[in-house]
C-alpha cells in the first residue's frame, strides 16, 4: 500500500488529533515524526501525516472540513 503525505504539523499532538478523524472514516494513516530526536524548536514542521494513496481525496476533504481548504499545511 502506497502512502501519500497530506499534512505537516508542529507537534505529535496535533497530528494525532487529526488522525482520530481519519480513524472514524477507516482511512489508513501513518504519523511520521522526528520529535523524539530533536524536540521542540525545529526549523520547520517536523511531524507529518500520510494516508493510503487510494484514500487521499477523502482524507483531504476531511482535513478541509476542519481547517479551511486543507492545503495550507502542505
């Protein structure tokens, strides 16, 4: 299964909050983070969320419904 990066976050908590919305729709996702290695204060967003490629459109629609257009974090 191929995964597609759909959003960046400043911390793990924000990513997990959005991931719960995807859970409710049975959309497979991964949270990628180097937070444990570098902690707060990275150069840019260092936590990102990816979803199964065949669910990308549905996932982006969910993000858009809670954050505006769903593209400002990419």
